[in-house]
């Protein structure tokens, strides 16, 4: 990760900035109101990477019953080749281990080959298909899962 890049937990106050990044990355981005509502749920969280004052990547998750569902990962278009998505996902898995999470789940469009390669490189394995998962197109989603290694107190964990 580049020097000066900071990993931290975002809050509802960051919703407008998260939405701005969403609009650069997704055909159907979440709205500010959707993020603010999601932040009211104890099982929802967003973590980000900031370089200087710019949010360069974020990951949105739900966590419950020993599972972590990864909702979105987005990287600012100007920073996509810097490995931030991989670093952010790896850091999120470290946080999940500290939370006692045992399994991570995510869905991805069949057409999103860069994301599929990233997930497979990080040990996610195909686990099925969710029919009609994407509301905007009715497209099926590929489901990937991986076990989260138990937290090792000797390893250096990211600070929040």
C-alpha cells in the first residue's frame, strides 16, 4: 500500500463522499439516503482507504451470526491499478477475524472478470449462483465464499 494511505471505519457523516465514489464505479449506485439508513443497522459497516484527503477505496459489509457478507468494494478510477481493492479486502478479512467471523460471502456479476480474479487470488471459491440477484438487470450473481482464518494475536492487525 502506498505511503500515507490510511485504513479506517467510515460513518454516516461520510455518506456523501461514499456515494460520489459509488457513482464513479457502479451503473446503479446507492443513494446518500440508502447509506444513511444502512448505517443505522448495527450489522452494517463501511471501511475505507484514504490517501491524503481523498477516499480512494471502500468496502461495505454486513456481519451477523459468524458470517461477513461483502456488499460492495469500490476503488477510485484513478487508483485502480494500485492494488487498493486487494489490500482493502485483505484488511477487512483481518478485521473480520478479530470480530470472530468464520466465513466471508460475496456476490459478483459474471461479467466482472477483474473482481472474480481478485476474489479467487484471495482464496474465495465458487459456491453457487443467486438467480436474478441484480435488480437493475435481473442478472444472476456468482456466489463466492471463503473461510476467515482465526485471529492471531501475534500478527499485526490494522488499526481502526
